[in-house]
């Protein structure tokens, strides 16, 4: 049985992008999307990064021991999945950027992609990542 960790990113928003939403109304739109789950709205997630299980564990082991970022990423082995949202962007971006010097080339590629996904969340706070442990 092989195991892997899949980072899935919100790929579609349920907003008509053709009409510009005034900044004052943007939070109302986000709230509507949040409660939309109770109204039958479904988030569309798309796999953006896949890591073999053992390599994921080695990758996050490079993050500073005891740091909030490492504890967050250790949620995958502990709980089976985690959500990364706007509240985690700065903490994780700093940690993955600082860890790159000690990483293998493969880990550096994953960190680069992770930083890109975190940037997407920073630019649009409705975006989030679902990180799950999958067993085949």
C-alpha cells in the first residue's frame, strides 16, 4: 500500500467575475460563500501538489522544531488532514522560505510551489488548501 500527501487548492469561486464587486460588499460575498455549504454550494478543489508520504515527513522535518509552522504541517500525520487558509499564510511562508537552504532540490521545488499557493491565498483570501493523507 502506497501513501501520499495531496495538497488541493480551491480552484473555482462561486462569484460572477464579469461584474466587479465593490470592496464594501466583498465580505458579504465571502460570508455568502461560507454559508453556501448549507445551501448546496460545493467548493471545487484541484490537486496542486502530491508528495510521497515518507518524503512529506522528511520535508516538514526541516521546518524549525517546535515552531507553529511545523506543528501545523504535523497535523497531517496526526489528524489525516489540515486546512491552510489566510490565517496561516505569513507563518508558513516565512517557515518554508527559511527552510529552503537546508532542503534537497525536490523539497525546494515543493517549497517553491507551496510559496506560490500561499501567495495565491494572500491575494485572494477566499482561496484555501486542503492537505490530506491518502492511502492507495
